C-alpha cells in the first residue's frame, strides 16, 4: 500500500534537511515517541508507544535515513518490534522542493504490519498507516515552524 | 488469549470514577460493558494498569424523556434501545440501527456509550447520533460539558473526549415535525461489520426537503456526513431525479480506502446503491 | 455366500436411532480435552514468528524464565534433539520432496505463526505473560507468498533446505487425449481460483500430555480423529515402546480432517511432559488456530473440455497448481489434495480421454493438507462449470447435458480416464430423483417470471463422485504408518448386555450409535443394550479410525463381523448348555431362540451368568469365552466410491453483489444407509461447509505472507442467518465388497455444494454476460464480474 | 492481585478469590469446573461461552468475573438441572441438532432466551436470533427445526 502527502514549511530546504537528522525534532515528530537516541550519523534507536482505539503497543526499533541527496531527498525508514503484538515497518521517500522562502515537503510512503497486528487489524491497517504518516509530517512541520518562531523572537 | 494482569476498581459514582482516573497517572481505562476492552485485553493488544468499572454508576443509566428530548444514559445496553418504548417512539432510527449491531447476546451487555466512545468507523450508532444531531453530555476532571455529535468524532477511534472524561448520556432532540428517518446497511452476514451503512434524516418543508442529514458508516475514518448528497436534496422534491443526484454526489463526499476484501471503488459504488435504497424507502413514507 | 440380513430379524440397521451420547452434550456434560484438569498440570504457550520467512538473530529467554509462575522455557535447542525429525513424503508420490520438520523453529522461521519458543507456566495467562518477556530478533528473508513468487525461478526457496519451490509434479495422460481435442466439435475452457480456507473447528486443537516416569507410561489426551496414528508417531519419535503410549481422544469439538495431522505444538507438549514428568496442557486459542491449523485448497486450475457435436464429452485437459506451506504435512502429505483433484476431474461422466498435470508448490504460509472433501470441491467445480459452459454453447438444458454424459447406471463396473475403478454408481437415477425433488421445471418457470421483474435468480447443478472406504492404496503403499484396517472387541457382559470396543472414533457423526445398531442386529439386542467404547488406544484394538469417510463402511463392517463372530460363539455355548446344535439356534430379543420356530430357549443374561459364574457346569471342553476380537480391512476395490448430485437455488443482488441462498437439494447414494437421520445430518453439515468456501471463507494474506484475517470477526464462517434449508433424497446402492454394504457420506455435502452454488450464481448472471470463476464469491468479486469496481490482480501462468 | 468475588451460580452461593483479568468463562470453567461453558473464540463472535447473567444471555468470554459480583449466573448445567429446558433438549435430541456438541450449550442459551420472549418465532426469526452462534457441524437446519418445534409446543401449551 502506498501513501502520499505533502506539507508546506516556512524554512528553506537546508534547514528542513538538518531537522530530518535532528534527534530532538524527530523525537517530537514521531507519534508516540518515548525515547530516541542517535546511534550513528544517520540512525537512531527509538521506543514508540502507539495507541489507536482498542490497540496500544510499544515498539522498539530503529529509524534510518538513507539514499541521501542533500538537501533535496532521502529515504526515512523505520522498523519496530512490538513483541508478541508483531512488528511495524515503514519507509518514506521524502523530497524537499524550495517554494518561495520555504519548502514543500512531499513524501511517498509504504507501511506494513506483521504478526498479530496484521492478523487482527487488517480492516484498518491502511487508514492507520495513512494517519500515522500524516501525523508524523504534520508534527514535523509544526515543530519546525515553532522552532523558527522561537528563533526569530530570541 | 488471556489478558495481561491489571488492577480493577468498581466506581460507586462519577466523582469516585474521576478520582480513580486522576490518581492513575493516565494508565487507566473506563470499563462498562467491556465488549471492546475485554477482547482487546485478551488479545493483549493493550495493557492498562487499571480498569475503572463505571457500569454500576446510577447517573449513567436509564432512558428518560424531557423537554430537550430523549436522554439515554451511557451504560444503556443496546438491547434496551431495541425494546424501550420511549426509544421506539422518540428515536426510532436508533432502534432500527440497534438491530444491526452485532448479535443478541452482545446487545444484552454492550453499552450505547461504550460504542460511541470507541468510535469504531464501522459502528452504526455514531452515524445515527450524528444524523439525529444528538448532543453528548460529558463529565470530566474539569467539570461537565456538552459536545454536539457533529463535533464528537474526530478521527479513527478518536473522539473529542479528553483523557479522564466520561460520556454520561446522549441527548436526542425531539423529532422535527414531519421528520422521516431510515437506516440500513449492507453486510455479508447478519451482524457483521457492514460493507457500508447509512442513517438518513429528512425534514420536509413546504413540499420539498427542508433539512437533510445523511451520515455513512464503514466508509471512512469516522461516521461520514455526506454534505454534497445533502445539498443535492435540500430544496428539492424527493423524486427520482433528486435521488439520482444525491446518489451521484456521494462520490464527492466519500473517499473510502481499500481493504483486503473490498476495493475502495466498490465500496463507493455500494454507498451510492445504499443511499438510493434508503431515499426510495423514505419516498414511500413521504406524505 | 455370506448371508446379508436375516429377513426375520428386527433390524436396527436402517433405522433413525437417536444418539445416546448427544444427551451428555445437551446437559453440558461433554468431556473435551480442553476441559481436562489433571493434578500438577501446567500450561503451555508459544512465542511465534511474526514474519513469514526469516533468520533468527537473537533469542533471549532469561527474563521469561524468571517471570512469575514460569516452570520452564524451551527453545529448539532444548526440544528438537528429543525426537527425530519428520518428513511428509510418501513413496507412491514419485519424486516428491519436502524439508524435514522438527519441534521448534531452529534458526529459520518459515511462516507467520511458526513456533519459536515454548513457555510452561502454572496458568496459561502466566505463560502468555512470560512470552512477552522473550526477546526475539529475526532478519527478514524473501517470503514466497503467492503463485507468482512460487513460480519465479529466481525466487529463493520458501525454506533454505529446499532446492526449489516445486514439491511435486504429476501427470496423467491417456493416449487419445490430444487427438480428442483435435477432433472436437466444441472446446470449452476456463481458469479457476480456489481460495485458501481452514477447518475452524469450534473447539480448537487441544492436547494434555502426561508422562509418568515410574511406569514409563506416556498418556496423551488428544483431541484427534486418529488416536492410534498418534500412538505410533509419539512412540517412534520419542523412542518409547508403543504399548507404553496411550492416546485418549474423548469428546472432540469438531475435526473435519484438520485434527489428524502432526503439529509442532502437540509434539512440543509431549516433549515438555517427558522433560517435566508432569501433565502439560496446550489448547490453541483462535488466533493460534488460524496460524497453525492446516489450511486447505489454495488451487488455481486451468482446464478445457472437448465435446462432440451431440454434446458428448470426449476429454478434459487440466493443469492444477496448488500452493502448500514451506513443507509437506506429515504423515499424509500436502500433495494428496492435488492428487485427488486431477484424478476426480470428470469422474461422473463417460469421458474416454484425459490429460491432467499437477504442480505442488512451496510457499511461506502455514501448511495445507487434508480437510473435509479433500480435492473434491475443486474437481467438481471445474468439471461442472465446464459442463454448464458446454451446455450453454450447445443450447442444451443443464439437466439434459448431464443426463447425456453421466456413466449409465447399467454400465458398471467401469474405470475412469483418470484411472479410478468404479464398482457401481447411480448417476442417472440420482438425476431423476433430483429433478422431481426440486420441481426443476417449476423453478425454471419461476426464474423466468422473476427475471421479468428484475429479480435475478439462478439454478445450479453439480454431479459428483466421492472417495470413501479407502484401502491401503491410499497411504499405506506409500510407506505411511496409517492403518487401513480397523479392529473391534465385542463381548457379552456378565449381565447379558453387550460391549463393543472399536478403533473407529466419534466426533459427533454418530459413530457410536451406528456401531451399536450394527452390533445389536448381530446379537439380537437393541442398540441401547450395546455400549460402544471408542477413542482410547488402551481400550480398543488398533485401527485407522475415522477419516476419509471410512467409519461406517470399514468400522461398520468390522463391528458387523465381530458381532457375528460373537453370535456364533454364544450359540456354541448355548448349544452346549441346551444340548442343541449351534446351527439350530439364533439370537433374538435378548435370548437364544430356536432358529426355525423362534421359540425362546435361553435368555442371554442366563447364558452370560452360566458362562461367567458357573463355567464349571458347562460340558467339559466348552469354550466359555464371551468376548471376540475381529479386524477387517477392505479388499476388492481400492476405494468405495459414492455419487450424488446437488442443486442450488440462489438470488443475486446485482447492485450489491450479495447472494441469497434460497434452497439447496442433495440426492446422494452412500450405499447401505445405517441410520438415515445421521446420514442426512452429515450431508447437511457437509453442504454448509461447502457453502462457506463458496461464499465466505478465505485466509487472506498480503504479499509478505502476513495473514490478514486471523479472527472470527474477519474470517467469515457460515452462520444460521444466511444458510438455506437443505432437502435430501437417497438412492441406495450397497457395495458388494462388504456384508454391510455401507460406504461413506461425510464429505458428499462439501464435495459439490460450492459447485452447485457457483453454477447457480453464473446462471443468475447469465443475462449480464458475467461469470464467476473464483471462490469465495465475495460481493466485490461478483460486482467486478458485472463490471463494477476493479478486478483482482491476476497472477500470470508463467 | 486476587479479589474476593461472591455470586450465585446455578442457584448456589459461591465465594472465591479471582484475578481481575479472569473472565467469567475462565472462572466458571477453571475454578468452578463448570466445563459446559465453552471457549471458541474469546472475542464474543462464536457464542460457545454464553451464560445467563441475571437471566440474560451474555458472553462469558467478554465479561470479567469481577463484574459479576452479586449477580446470578446460570450455566448449561444449571438449566439442565432445573428442568426448564427439558423440552428443548428433547427436541434437540430428536432432531439430532448437534454433532460434536461444542456449540450446544450456547445454542441452548440463545434458544431459551428467544423462546422466553413468548411469541412463537418463525424460522427466519430463529435464524436471526442464532446469528451469533457458530456451529461447524450441523449446517443449522436441525437446530432451527428443534427450536421451532419447541416453540410450537410451548405456544400450544
């Protein structure tokens, strides 16, 4: 299943690009992120607690950035194990295009669930994945816009 | 398929329930009929530290009629909606929908409020309360408030309830003069999650449709109001051309997703078919 | 010539006796393995792979071992060395291959649900708590999930131990097959897809293993159809003498073939009990059932049929491909279904030539294997769809088309082009009966009238042949230790009643009731006077038990012969007491009577009293035995084929794709009917399982091999509201191979119900030029056939 | 942590300690050994675990035992012992409306609740009432027949 979306950001692509590699920004953008620690330049270890309706699961996993074309494109991927609940994984090809003084961030994402979550949740997998992808990029945009506001008032 | 361990407390009244929640560090879930929570616990899809049983709180129970309309307590079981004469008279749409909710034994214990609060997009009651323009009475740490059904269902399994808030009752306004309602769903088996379902409320005004409420379920992340279809009806006589226009407009209103057994385009087609059938049914009752 | 039935004997065979053992269930007194609680019993839960194919990179059990209530936590390293591996291949399936299996996944996981670790705890809840504390890391490997990857030569095998994804290939061909197509006046063809479904017994799989080191006795309470098969498996796999392994199968909450396969969890449970020296219980939960019970079907068939200008079938050409699991199921294999598919094609028809190819392919999903009506629904659906297609092209009525082509009732014995030998079937008579039973002409008129009003109803017919009473040709010749014989011990109790211990088993079909009827008839008793014991390897002689519709035909014949043997022995004792020739005596009404006059000579209770308590009064040299043992294996025909025809009457809502089942008819010939009430209910239950497959049931997977509907909320089984009433008629053609003359009936309903409904749906859709070729026929698929919504991605034939 | 639970089961007062996570079905089966209540799906879809809670059929698998505090629970064993479904049981037997028997207790609960509503249900109503009770063996027709026969006899009585 493929998910797509785009968000307008007020900062230029270079700023957005740096934010994609900023653990503090990622931690605030990833829905339900409890911990996020950088493990290398392009990789992070994360704990994420997701709650959607009657399902709540804690995932431990990695977030990685790859296939980088700074500052215009990269692939953001994540994979997490939810123990007996199963696993979740997803990857988004993110592209940044300048628009005026800002950036349009577009993504094409794929997501998959495995194990019990897939066996019991397929009716809503697509809706859930779309919601989470959108939520991540919306929050990413919010965090960035907020950071900029703070920066200008300082 | 056995639940993980949790603590359980029976709340005697609303203040106690709210207090138990306040002291739970947010890791508590309210329990009434338990028909969504218990299976999800048994499947180990969630693991709250505490269940707060609100099923015996008198303030959440009962069906009564007042000047503002029909007031249905949140812990009213579905079976009561099917059988209660007040519901049959003042909210027949709800009684009609209740027939489609799961199976007889489920309806004996699953609660109206629990169903609304879960906000399963395939559930019938959220669509019905939205079509009836009901108001939801909520009690929470910050006090009581009332939320229009229109504003209650925000997203997939997400409502306007804040953490710790309890749905107390649902207020269904008195029917408008001449109001016509219909509910139906297309399901593969009796009691299944519908492929598509809808609640319709029309109020005639001077020979044409004055007000139209059309809310679908099982076609999106929330109960979906079909705004374009409603617009196609308002101000029109309920004739074949109007019905056709409303059905065609559904494509503007709904963007269902694919699921493993029903492609989005097929679901959208079914939504149009169902709306046509509902409107023709109402047409038959049109004075 | 053996006497069939004494004409003057009050026969219980053929009567609708009620099932005495049903009364326990009605009182809530059923005793299933899942109900069993033994002293010191502990509970098992499994950690399973969430991935379809992968390599285990980390497995840390320490935290789980320290969890509350935990007795033990095992990995492959702990359990697998305790037993030999098992490999589901049989030598008569030439060239077939399969990786060996062992108890827990060792390094490589092969399907979603593959058990990786086992936790034993005081309660199931605590065992599940501890499963959450196991750390398991798996690296993804490419998953083979579907026909396209399984047929892709560049795709790695579903299991690293396999050289390729081809498990087995077979070809059947008559000499004239190609020529028949060359000379045909009409060739009809199509492709069909049969979804994967599963048994969904209401009681999930259940086992309690109890090893007592003091006596060296392993007792396994096991919800299965085949206790002796498992006695043999557990004894051999764990190196125990088979007489120290006792398998008890009490009440079983549904089986349908699914509970006679060897599963990893049952082996793990036995292994754990051998380690812990205490009873270990495993009862699958519903999600575990969906991811570890065998699945069935998952076939794709390409077929064509050649006919002459008069509509006579000349030949069929069939390619059947089926996707199994990462290995072939033990001990019956996962290729038996496909084997039956290609051999049952065209079975009812006088079809001189045939060319069939079977390809069985591995993939990373749970194993497939035998489930009710193995292969039949596929062969019947393809054959009957082609017959309807041909009838349509030729402008023939579907009844007429079938009447022209079925093997004539007086043409038996005969053989099919696929190599089956038929003793005696009754297609013509069955078709005649059905036509009258359903008022075919009236229905056609009703259909036409409703069509005018925009109501689209359809009539579907499906003739079928069913395989029952298998001999050793089925599995034994291939090396499987699956008994083709059964055994019974029948005895007269000291009180003058009868007791029959027999190796066939009961899962609610009524086995015990029909055995009592048969034995009662031989001993001149009523069925209530015959206690029947089944399902315990310590209590009955060994035998194949209940599968492939052999309970009545083979088990029944065993009981009959045992009963006769005891009757002869009782007459000998009575003759000694009465100073009469044993041949002059008979058993009737609970007494020894004069065979000629029927005059009572000695009550059986008196005979039993003398033989038991006063044998000293018998003439010297009299054998006072009141028990006899008898075994029986079918000889003669390798299988006891049965036949029948089904019809469905449906209404299709062409706007929604919903199908309403209005009525269903079955005319069936299972040979001698021992109990018409039980036979009819076997047929009804079988029909509804066939209807489930036709309209609702499908195990859905994504491309990564993830099961997407592992609950009864999403996997739809047939429920009361949607099922039709089913009218049943009978033709009775007893087999001459046995005294009893009975054949099987358990799979007949399932064999053709789906074919009848698919033909009916296609009949309803005929004015639209739409045709369904895939089951289950979901609303989305029906609408797609009508041009509404997308058609499913088609997998190529390569 | 276990909690005290007191309730009436089949007319007898019962007091025991249960974990909050135990369902009513688990407590009936495992603690009280009333194994006539069966588990088929543990998520309220199959109907094998139905019991009467204060007279109404509910799913034992969806009801936490602690929620039954002070309630009256009737299982199939209780219905059998009281004799109130003797006629229904006899019709099930006569019609062979069960095979493996695993769904039977739940079927009896649903049937008795339907029959107690008073009116004589037609076949379609019976089938609809059974919509939450899965039977894999019978194909349902015999069950519908048995309930219809009982309804007719009770209606005539």
